[in-house]
C-alpha cells in the first residue's frame, strides 16, 4: 500500500474542515485533553523537582496550560503560513526535559539562584526557537544530516538519561527521608499496574486515558494509605492573568548546546507527528499539500516556543498521542482544536490547579514518567531498527550511545578537559548526539525510501 493509499484508508466521521455541533466537539476535545493533559503538566513537575524549584511549580504548570492552549490554536487553525491546519495538540515534548534539566544544572554550577536558573532556561529556549523557525525552510537538507538513524540514537539517549529521573522519583525523590521505602515502591507499582491494565484493555477509551487513570489510581492509593496531604491554598490567587517575562531572559552558551540539539530533533519529531495526523485525518502524506503542512507545522513549533519563553514556560511541540484519539473518535476536524485550546487557556488562568497538581506524590508521578521515559528509549530503538544499516553505521551508533551514557554515569572521565568543556560534554545528549551526527556524516548509508517512511511512522507514535 502506498503512502497516498494509506492516508485514504481512513475516513473520519468529521473530516478536517467539518464543523461538528458543540456537544460532539466538546466530547472529542475532552478525549484529547484526557490523552494529553499529563504530558502537558509533567515537564513542569519533573524539571521543577529536579532543579529544586518546588515553589515555582504551580506558576510553571499554569503557564504550561495557558501556552499549550495558545499554541494549539495557532497550530490547528493555521495563522497565515504558520501552523499545519490539522487537529494537533501542543505541549512541551519530553525530549526537552533532559536537555532543560542539564541546562539548569549548568546554570546552578555557575552560581545561579532559582530565578536566574529559570531566566536561563527561558533565554536558551527563546534563542533556540529561532533554530526551528529557520529549519522550517530547510527540512529536506536537515534530514540529510540528522538522518533517522542519528535521530533515533539521540532519542535513545534522551530516554536512557531520563529513566534515572523517573526511577529516583519512584523511590521518593532526591533527599526524601523515606527514599526507597516499600510504601513508595508500592504506590509506584499500583500506578504502573493500572496503566498496564488500561493499555491491555479492549476498550479504546481506557487505552487513551491510561496514564491519566494510572495517576488517578496512584493518588487514590496514596490517599487511602495516608501518603498524600491536602494542598495548601492559603494565600493563593484563585484567578491570575499571565505575567509576560516574569523572570526575564538570561543566556549561557554552555546551557544552550543541549537545548539547541533538541530543537533539531523535535523538528523531525514534528514531521513524524504531522505525518501520522495527516494519515488518520484522511489527508495526503506526500505531495505539495503535505509539504506545506509540514513547513507550517514546524514553523508553528518555533513561533510557539518563542511565545512559551515569553510567558515563562518551556518549548512547545506537537503531541503524538492525539493521533490515536483522532483514530479512536473519528473526529479529525481542526475546529475541535478551538475547544481544546479554549479549555487549556482557561485552566491556565487558575493557579490553584498548579498547587493541587504539585501535591501529586513523587512515587506516583515518578511511575508515570518512568513509563513515558522508557517508551522514549524504545521509540528510539524502533527508529534505528527501521533503517537498513551497515556494520560501520551500527558501530557508530553503539559508540555514540556508549559514550553518551558513559559520561553521565562516570562524570570524572572528562577531568582531563577544561572545566567549561566538562560542563558541555558532561551531558549524554551533547556527547552522544554530537558523535551520532559526526558518524552519520562520516559513515553514510544508502537512504531507503521505504525505511524512511517507516521511521516517520515511529516518530509519530
């Protein structure tokens, strides 16, 4: 079956430009929110916790929800040349989480306080956004350098470097008095168990909401065992308008490098997401219409990431989970994106939501992110596995992964370098990613169009 035929195999109940009545549109929007909500808020929770920014997490969650709504509107409604015009939901990709944690730690090592760390994260995010804006016009050339094998290698490194973060939270979080206790691991096990049961269910709706339901089950178990406290709303604002550039911008070249890598990778991730969404929406996945959607989608990611930095949150990209929701509901109408966007913006105006979500027990949050991070590593393996590689390429991938993981596990291995270079190459993503690109250039293989199409499907999953 050709890619064109494959797209025509899906016939949505509501096509791309159809306007569903408010009730079915709201029901479809609710399912998109169910599938993507945890992914929208989790980066703020994970990054905030990893960098010791707990007091700022409610603000970061509110900003994440608000900007996710704005970005979803731009991406789905298409503003001029900006946006794919597909029902694509936006949020912070987990690909950025490891890079932003690394960037924050680099800022900490340089003596930055909490607000200076945040200013650095938003500064490097704002500058990095222009990389993606520029990439939108040069995607074919980028794919010759960052091939699926290279992208897959970097995705594997992202997953492997984040698994440690998820596992640490499962055990209770860094510096927890009861770190590694049976209670913490039991709460994590309940959460993972519910996610697995939902994923194995015959009911599609349970599979779509598996992570959300796992989080809910874990919180319920924590409540029953007395391991969750009531949120403290004293002194909290119930409604708050967004504050642009709340922490200002700062810039650090060393912190910028891992984030810049991620803008390259998420550009390709967006191509995969748009391919998948086009396919299940009954739209072409090749030709001028598709290429226009891809350019607009990647351009929207870059512009939305500038907006995200302006409103003090993290870079935004398309989400892949919503491709499955379109397939489940048969609703591909981009007008549903307006409902999703509106709900997210409204949720972002209530800081108390962030305060409540900050109370999610670390073992429960860690269990859900552990699954997601592990899946990132597996998706990277699938991307690499979809390619026809020769021995030299396989060796290059192996060295890249080994070096990336190695410098993270044994930081002292780079003591021979000046301190600045130790900070740069102490990141698995920077070291492994740079080696992957170098090996990809020095050891090119033949591009197999069929395998390249397979890699797009994996990127969209």
